[in-house]
């Protein structure tokens, strides 16, 4: 009997994990502070390197959320208009510096050959769902800009990691974030992990007391999902054949 119960529990967990989706269109409905506190508490049950917990979270709601979003959108408006124009406009951007990334410039680097096809596939499928043509830069920029309104989510979390632990801090933060997003899912909330919001760390620091020992890793938009079809989109998952290293055959 006990074995059967465990089997059912395991199957339920697998189904629950598979049911999580990235939300890219949120309702404006506020999220109760008690729920935010609970999912943050749940996130802390994740394992950590020597229990160091080398991460911190800035929770942006209400006016703080709006001020950050408005400044992000203003900077993106400047940056996006210049990105695809001539060298003179790009030099003007460099001179004024407004709109240039102030942090985490590495996220705009091209993907390496092994990883690029996965990113291209999800990008192609999403833009097709949005009705954005491949060569329509203006429409693509507009869609990308929705990152900076947090896709309409009323809550944006900014995840910071301690510089001293480098990749291990990012690893710990990833474990914490997964717990957080699954807890949010259990509460009927949607989430969207966002690397795009880590461009302008200085905007977040204007609103929160953040030590220089911490660097911005990413954001997480949180709220109640709308009925938009985009929220049913399921990205392709790799199989075990791509996950696992093969054994050397000459040993």
C-alpha cells in the first residue's frame, strides 16, 4: 500500500513539474503580500553551497515597480532605435551613454554553436505565435520591450548574487529560483525568468539599498496569468540523449 501511495505521489510531482509554463502575459491583479512572503520562504528550502545562501532579492511592487519599469522602457526606446541604424547614431549613443547597458553586457553575446539552435527554435516558435515576421525588426523590438513592462506582472523580483562565489552563487540562486517558481505555480501564479532586465542594474539600485558585493543576475516577473494563448506555449525540452555524456568506448 505504501509503495502504491509513493508511486502516485511521484507521478503527481512529475505531472506538476511538467505543467509549469513561462508566463508572458499577466493580469494586473495584485498579489497578496502573504503569498509573496510564502513563495520566498519556500524558495529557501533549496540546497546551498555550505549553506552560504549567496543571494538576495529585491521585491518591486506598486510605485517602485512602476518607476523601474518606466525607466527601463525609456532606455529601451533609445537603445532599440539606434541598434539597427548607422555608425553615426551608434557613436551618438556611446557619447550620451543613456540607454547603454550598465551591467551584464555578456548576455547580448551570440550563443555558441552547440546552444544556438535551441535558442533559435524557441525564438522562431514564439515570434510565430506573436505573429511577428522574421525580418520585422520594429515588431521584434516592440515584443522584446515587453520585458521592461514585466509583461504586465504586478510583481518583479530582482535576483542578486554575491560576487565572491562566482558560478557557485549563480548555481545556488538557480536552485532557489526553481523552488520559488514552483511554489508560485502551486499558488496559481505565473512566472517569467528574465535575463533582459539585468541590463540596467543602476536603476534597481536607485530604489533599494544594495551592497556593491552583489551583482544582478536576472529578474522574475510574478502575477496571475491571463488567458492569452502565449501562456500555453511549451518550449521544446531536450531528451536524455542530449543531456547525458556518453561513456568512452575504449575503457
